[in-house]
C-alpha cells in the first residue's frame, strides 16, 4: 500500500496505473478531525492543546499566596494569559513534543479566587485552550 502525503488544501489527485494504461482524477475533501488542528510549520494535524492548572496549596491563610503548577501540552506555540483575580500576566509556550511544566505564584490573596489561564495559538484559524483552579482563603477572625 502506498500513501500519498496531503495537506488540508489538497483536493485533486491524479491516479495513474503503474503500467500506464489509465489515468483518472479524483476529488476529495481533506482536513483534520475535530480533535486536532493543521500546523503548517509541522505539516501535520496536531492535537488541540491540553492545559492543566493546580493550586498548591489550594487553601491558604489570608494575605498569603499559592503556587500554581501549570502544564501545557501543545505541539505549537501559544500565548497565554494568567488571571488570579487581581492581576493578569502573560506566559508564552513554545511548542514541544512532551507536556511543558510552568510554575507561577498568585498575588497575596484575601479572598477565595478562581485562577484562570487562557491560551491562543498564532495559527490560522486560532486554536484556544484554557484551565482553571480554585484557591480558597481561610478568613481572618477579628474581634469587635
């Protein structure tokens, strides 16, 4: 069996008999399935990004911070925005064959926060992925 390399823009194929007795032309739609995206620089259909974020610890005292363990699994570059409820930071992911770990620290929190990360590719059409983690804050008890 011979395989013909194609791209999503390939749609007309010329079929020739090895003995030269016939030529036929076929038209087909070619594209990546819904769980992947075409990456021209790699010439492959790559999986959509997987982004996980875990707060460690996920319960903190008021006025302290939490470490955010982030893992991004994408073969292509992504620009990410991390939001801890009071500040936004950018994180740039360089595409890699294996998941890439990142570590960030929240600002000092005085109330529970849902920390989010949203990533977008430079591919066209853009590909997005996101993740979130909750950081709970133990309230400070005050006497009246």
